[in-house]
C-alpha cells in the first residue's frame, strides 16, 4: 500500500503564518502521496490560531485540528500529535515549525530520503545546508549547541537541535513517547538520540533555515539553558527502546 504521510504542526499564536503555511505544505504533500494529512495541534492560542485552523479544516479535506486546553510546551504538543497520527495509521510522520523557518518546498526531499532511512533530519550543518538572516552571535550559539550535544552524546549527527524531521512510524513507536522529558531544543535532541540508540538509520539532508517573518519566537533563554543541562542526562536516562540487531548503522554526517 502507498505510504500515508502526516505533517504535525504545533501552533501557539501563529495566526499570521498558519494559513499560508498549511496551503504551501499541502501543495508539496499532494504530489508525494495519494493520501496525506496535516494535523494542526493548537494550544488554545489567544490570537485565534485555533479558530483559523478549524476554518482551514472545514475547507481542506486533508487538514484536521487537535485542540489542547492550554500551552504546555513543545514536547507535549508533539507527543499528542504523534500519538494521534500513529493511531490513525500514519506510515511517515513529519514535524516542522509553523512559522516558515522551514521551507515547505523541502518536504518532498525529506519524504524521498525516508525510502532509505528511518529518520530523516533537515540539517543546517551538513554541506549544502545553512541559515539565513541570523547574526554572528546566534550562529555561534546554534552551532555551539549542536557541537556540545554531539560531543556529549558521542553521535555523528551534526544538527541535533533542528525541528524539521521525517520519521517512519516504527521510530516513534520505539522511542517510548510518554517517557520523553525534555522541551524545546532538548526535545529535538532527545528524539534523535533515542532513535540512534534503537539502531535506526538516521540520515541528514541539507536545508536552509530562515528566520521567521511574522510573529514572535517561542524559544527563550530558559529553554536553551534547559537543553544544555539535560543533554548529559540523556545518556543516563535514555536506553534502547527496541532491539534491532540487524539494523544498518547511522548515516554518516
């Protein structure tokens, strides 16, 4: 049977970006699969993102909305979205930012790469990747954070903090979603690290990350600092969630 890709989009106060992003993502998903789903996970946004999402779902048959009672962090929003997608039979589950930081035109490339990988990462830090509209300090902090996580966890992945990913369902079934504990950047690190521990094939493909053009960033100093101190804890807390003795090694960076 053809694969059924789902795109999970957590939103909080993203009304300025949401409609354009959903329509752009749908246009990219449509040629890749006969059936696809875009799941908007709204954390009761006070700017009306949830109401806009409902309007889009009523117009676009491949869009649905998961309403949550309030803002509880990126991890819980994604876990709720992933759980819904798995229960509905999704074969491929994607995640991306809802603010155009990730280019929807890269969606088909991630899906295509999943034919030979279990987890595909849209990577800023492999040849061909990069960032735009960032100053020197932010570039340094981002690269430094990825380097720190890579060295602490002793893994070959270059972009551990990125949030543009495509999972085969087997990965999300194996990582034990309810036991994930980090938020923000740390959540992205933890997901990839658990996939590597489980012996899944991880591949990075280059993307260019763009600064958001509308709305306010949801990441703050607290989330960045949390990622720093929780990374070492991942080596203690995370254990292989599945046995795959014949699995191929991770794709080299």
